[in-house]
C-alpha cells in the first residue's frame, strides 16, 4: 500500500446535519455529490496554492488538527443538551468548525479557514487505504 496524490481545491461548506463549517478537499473534475470530497485527516500532506495554476505555494505541511484552540461554549440559542453546549466548539470569526475536524496546529485560525472559504487550489497526499 502507498500514498496517492490528489489534485483539487479546498472548500468550506455546511450540510444540513452538520453543526459547523466542514473543511473539505474536493477532487479535481468531481462534484461534492459524486464522491469527490475527501475529509482531511491527521498526517495527510496538504499543499495549498495561491493561484489556480499551482505555481506559488501558499502553505504546505502535514495536517495536524488542534481541536482545542479557539474553543468556546455554544450559545444557548442552539438548544444543545447542557453537556454538549458546555464542551462547545471551535469558533473563528462568525464560523463554528465541525467538531470532527479542527484548526491546523501552528497556523493562525483565520488563515486556515480562509484557504477553504476562498476555494484555494490544492494537492493532498493521502494513504490510499483512507480513500
């Protein structure tokens, strides 16, 4: 078994069952509804480019989620059970981050989130067993 290098872009999106922003890699020439999305996992190698031609690297490194940075209790308006609300979630600006994911360790939270919200071009090296 080995690694696979995927070409695509980053997207930040919500699903109806999701309580936070999902940080997703979208494979090139694929859509979110036809199996084109890949969830980032600790240890994946992500390269983010500032341009669609993938000439200038904006950020590169191993994904390492910090699931505690920027953690805040959920507001009462969300009507979560008390334990879940107290544990809270990670918040960056007006965005709550999906609890299955996190912010990148060692990177400013706003920079991490903006790469997804801006749909930056990227490559993702993953273990083929994780696909």
